[in-house]
């Protein structure tokens, strides 16, 4: 064959590989860590929904109708709905807040006897995620879920 001898190309392949392989590995590592970040955010959003569901069905009416039951507090929502479902998450980096728009009863009637207004509960879950690549700083993930009081 005419052209460049085969022994001259061996060095070119090594140089090309030395340039391409680190870039390819960095891109692959970025995809994996980015996917883990999306997974953590979805987990935080799911925890907020679970906390809101737990709080919405355990309000003042739940306490009245179920013998010996107590209405859910912020601590109850965290300990019974959020923390048990936070698998593979650092509990020291996880926090939540629960707010009721009026009170924790399903409906309230104003003093002017208008039609009842439904109450809602909002649960916000915040998680400080430290990516597996240590040269990226901590990222705060937060999600809020609002549901009507329904028990």
C-alpha cells in the first residue's frame, strides 16, 4: 500500500486516546451525578406529597371521630410520614415545615355565615444534597405540596 507506514499511525492513536478518554469519562461521570441529583429532587418532592397527605387526613375532625386519636402536628408529620420514607438520605440534612391556612379542620365557617371554606395544609421538605463529586458544593433541594384537609 502507498501512503503512511503503519508504524507512524500508532503514536497518533495514543495521542487521540489521551485527549478523548478523559473527556468521555468526565461526561459520563457528569451524567451519573446529574441523574442522582434528579433522583434526589424527585425523592424530596415525593416526601412533600406524602407529608401533605398524612397531615390532610389527620386534622381536628380526625381527632373528634377516632377514639384516642390526636390531630397531627408538625413533629408527627415529620416522624411518621417523612422520615421513615427518606431512604438513603442523611436525616441531619432533611427538614420540613407544615402550615395550615386557617386551622387543621376540613371546613371553617366565617362569622357572617357564608358558605364553608375548605382549609388546606402545605408541607415543605428541604434537603441539602452533597453531590458525589466533591468539587461541587452542597445543593439545597426543596419541594412544597398543598392538599385540602379531607378527613
